[in-house]
C-alpha cells in the first residue's frame, strides 16, 4: 500500500480537463488514481506524467456507468492508497436525443454515468474522509445544463441531479471537514482541436468577454484551490468558469 501523501481519484482523467486536474494535484503532492473507460494508453501516459512530478499513480480502467465496475475501482484505490481524500467526478457522456425519442434505457445510462457514479464513489470514500477529518468532492456541470438545452434532456437532468447531490453533501459533511462543490465550465476546446479552423469556436471566442477561450489549466487551477487547505471555506458552491459568457 502506497502511503505518505493524500490521494485523489479523478474519473475521466486520460485527457483534457481530467488530465490537467491530475497534474495539478500531483504538483500539490497528491497520489492520483487515473481513470478512463477506453483509452488505456492515454491513461498510462497521464500516470507517467504524475510520477514524473514526484507522486504515485494508479490506473484503473472502467465504465463509471457500471455499478459493479465502480465498486471494484473504489476497492482497488483504497487497497493501494489506504484512503481517497479527493474525489473528482469528471467523466460524463452527452448523447443527443430529442425528448420524445429518449428511451428509459437512454435515461438510465446517462444518469448512471453523469450522476449515480458520483453517488457510488462518494459512498465508498466518505468514511475515510470523515475518519481523517478532511476531504474534497468535486462534480462537474456545464453552461448548457444550467440554461437548459434542447436535444439532450437526459444530460441536463443528470447535471442538475449532480448539483443537488453537491448541495446535500456540503450540508451533511461540511461539519466533518469534507467540502463538496460543483464546477460549471464553459465550452473548452479539446487538446487536439485547432480553433482557427472552427466556425463554432470562433463564434464562441467572439462572445467571450475576456477575449480568449478557456483551457484545461483554467479548470485545474480552480480544482487546485478547492483541494487545498486554503479552499476549505468554499463549500456547497457552483463555480462558473466560462470567461464571463454566463454569469
């Protein structure tokens, strides 16, 4: 069992915002559980980046919409690091579907990945956080989910449920030293996107008051604050990180 550092589990951490958060927390001294569902090579590269920063990393591949797989991942994380002090529920899916075309199976799958996985992992790691008197839980929402958008009703529903979970956890576990917050990012280009060739991103750029689009490091900086001792008074909050597009 690896010891000596606090540990963080970040779902969907093989690339983009999850990868940036893994590196941010590794720089702060956290051991990292890297998770992805498909691209193990990408997750292994992130683990190598974490180790290069001086902390330990564990890669666990699983679909966070699978209840049994999530529990197995939690067990492996606890066996390796003893306790998970930071849980970042970043993995999400955003399938398109008109409301009248959405099946019960579609709804259940999106709810499992985008919200229920956060419930399952919180249950697994909260006892250790409470015992240690310190913990951080961070979920993710999004501008479209806050405003409501046609064509992805199940995504909007799941993101609002995720926000509700944070409100409940912040009240119940704040007195025990565990904070819970949710971040709502703007639209961020993927790592390999050339925004100069994208009409969509150029339109978004024109709408952004700060004059640039966001990067994964912008999200990671906020996560770093929330997961530090200095962030201990931030609890139960929705943090909008979008350059001023939505206030």
